[in-house]
C-alpha cells in the first residue's frame, strides 16, 4: 500500500510547495503584523 501512496504523497507535497512559493512571490504578505509576530516568538522563546 505504501508503494502506491508514497509517490502520490511526494508529488502532492512538491505541488503544494511550488504553488505556495508562487503565491508568496506573486502576492507577498505585508509586514504590518511583524511586530506582533516577533513579540509572540520572543514570548515563546522565553517559555522554552
């Protein structure tokens, strides 16, 4: 069963990565929430 699923899942992962990268390059996100994200990451790092 894994012999059939593995290539299919691999192709789906590659396709999703390519589509996600294309969307990121064609419509880059704004950095308006970067300050909140850095605060969240700093808080998470402080807990660890």
